[in-house]
């Protein structure tokens, strides 16, 4: 083990020296002596200006300190949520190709992995020491040290769970993420009745037990090539170097969350070229997979809104659902507009209506996840009543209508057509959107909103939204 530690240390030392040389070359290319002097002087003045500005906002920092002091469990839930999303693209332990090459020598892979874990722990401790810069903020030193200590402890307890989640299949990972998200929502709801210290103790004990259970499976069913590829990219993908060299490091093939999700036995069958809708679905799938990280970050972050607001106050879950519906339609419409950057789109004869329906096919799948998650929260808060199920139907239909409207707006921009729209085309979505929170307190609003939806469906051919259909 001692000889392995020396070899491991020498590898990382040579890697740091190589990075140091690269940064030195890039810095000499970007700055000369004169610019460096002016930049240093500017940074010094910027530090003094920043400290003076922070003193002006001292009251806001005091409010933040009071809130976090009474709700320290929020930091734990935030750390768990960050780990869940990071597990789709990062293993959490820096096991690179250099460590894999050590396995060709008479060294045990378990010891190599253990040294990689120790390296990760040292990095977290160094980040915690860098966090001491928060002492310059108008916050009490005891509070800063308490926050840094809890953050460091949570990050240490989440290393092994992130390593395990990175290895498992996507459908299992999605199930675990949804389950933990619901559990986090229930914890946020229980914070009304339980003290903050008790919740923190429960969460920490739970994380310790999870680590104890997963430690036995730490090296079972590991996709080492995927781990090495991901970590090599993270180690050598340096933003400043890439910017100065005008080169971007990309992996040859990255198997991520969405690419695993969409893989199925149907892909092995012959492609049905006679069905135009399926052709467009595959085109959209290819487009979304190219930006799968942004897709997951955009749509995945929306799921956190409701649990976070429920931690503050239970009744805010309705506001969270409304905000999630709006953000979902905005994010979806932005990806729809970005899909026209595909060169293949401009090389094929295509129809806008079919193109839109093919895109909505994938958005409805994502929307189904939202409906299931928000529906479970609504039932847990409001109870399993008929009014609750009508509320779920209402916000589901509202999300579909607002999604269609946002995509239709993008179609008009693409067509460079700006037709005059009726006043009702603006009022209908606003009324329907406003009826979601009101339906919680007034039952008749739910029924009136559903009647409005029926009217919209009847008048679909009469252009209720003021959108002119046009084929391209």
C-alpha cells in the first residue's frame, strides 16, 4: 500500500505540473506585463468596493442567517438534490485512466479506488477551507463555521451514494430520484411539526445507514470505461485553456441519462420510413440527445421548486405548481425553437403540424412525470378527495394549453408572421392559469375552469387562441 501511495502521489504531482505549464502558456498568451499590472490594480479596487457594498446589504444577510439558523435541514436537502442531479453525469470519485493503468501493475484495484476516494475527501476539505472567505461577509463567525461544517459533512456522506447512483440503469435511477424527491417533500412538510435539530439528526443518521449499506456494493457491477471517460473529460476540460486554444474537448461517446432512457428493443428493428410522424420523432430524439445535459437540467430543476417552497410554507405548493407549469412551457418552447438549428431539418420536405406533434410526443412523456409527481404532492397535502383529482386534471390541462400556446408563438416567430390576435386569445390562458390557485379555496372555480376548457376544445377549429395554422 505504501508503494502504491508513492506511485499515486507522483502521478498526481506530474498531472498538476502539466496543468501548471498549460495555464502559464495560456496566461502569457492572454496577458502581457502591462495588462497584468492594470488587472491586479483593478482587482484590488474591486475587492474594496465589494466589501463596502456588502456592508450596505448587511440587513439582508442577517435575514438569511436567521432563516438558515432555524432551517438548517434546507442545506441537507439542497445537498441531496444536487447529488441526485450530478449522479447522472458525474461518478463523484476521480478514478481516471491513470488510475486504471495502475491495475496493469501488481496493485489491487480496491486500494487504487480507496486512494481515489481519499483524494476526493482532500479536495472537499480544501474547498471547505476556501469557504472560510465567507468570514468576510457580514455574518457571524459561528454561523459561517457551522454552515461550512455541515456542508462538508453532507458532501462527505454523499460521495458513495453518488458513486452508486452513477452506475445503475436509468430507469432505476429515475425511480430513486422520484422516490427521494417525494421523501424530501414530506420532510419539508414535516418541518412544520418537528424541530430543526431533530430533522437534521434523522437525515444524518439516514445518510450514515445508506453509506453503510452501499459500502459493500461499492465495486460491484462497475462500468469502469464509462467512469474513466467521464473523469478524464472533467480533469482535462479546462475552460481557460479551451478558450485560449479555441478547442473544446469532447468525449467520443457519452452514455448519459436520456440516451439510456430512449434505448429499447425497437431500435433494433427496421426503421418505418412510411410513417412520417415516427421519422420526425426520431429527428427530435436526435436533437434532444445532443443537448441532453441541458434538457435534464432545464426540466429536472423544475421538480425542485415545489419541495423548496413547501419547506417555507405548505400552502405555497400551489404557487410552485403554477410556476412549474409556466417554466415547463417556456423551457419546452425554447427547445422547440432550437430544433430548427438542425441542418437535416432544412434538407427534408416537412410539415409544421406533424413536426409539432412529433415534438409534443416527447414533451408529453416529460409532462407525465410532472403530473405524477405534482399529483402525489397534491394528494398528500389536500387528501384523496374528488376535488383533489379535479385540481390535478385542471393543472394538467392548463399545462397542455399553455404549452401549445408557447409553441405556437415560436412557430409564428419562425414563420415571421405576426397576425392580429383576438382579446380572448390573451384572456383564456390567463384566466385558466389564475384559476389553479383559486380552485383550492373555491370549489366552483374548478368547475367553471373545466367548462372553459370544454369551450376551448369546441372552438379549436375556430382559432380560439388566435393562431393561424400554416404549413411550411
